[in-house]
């Protein structure tokens, strides 16, 4: 719901999106009306800060590397189907 007042404080909720392809997702979001914004992050960060058309900020994170996926038990293509369980 749009309100006449400007945003003056931080969002109560902040979303971090972690797509498989960061650049592709940023491009898709820009096509939907989101814009890149600066909140003081430097050029060395691995995420992109964006805002939706209403000014709500969110971040698009880089994809997890394979070792990060494995550490979290999220190995791509692995299925817990019968016969695939480790043990």
C-alpha cells in the first residue's frame, strides 16, 4: 500500500535472495522495476543492494560455491531417494 510519507527508517524486514545466477537475477529484477541502490557498501562486496519500486531494500547474494553447499548438506543433484542414502 502506497503512503504519502517518505520512508525515513530502515525496513522492518530485509530479504536476502540467493539465486543460482546473481547477474541473471539482478537483470530479471531490474526488468520488473527494481533498481540498484547504494547504502554505503563498497565495490568489494559480493552482493547487490536493490530496492523495489516502493523503496523497500533487499540484497541479491552470490551463488553458494560447491564447498559451501557441501558444508551445509546441500549438494546439487543429490537425492534422498531410496538407494541413494549414505550409510
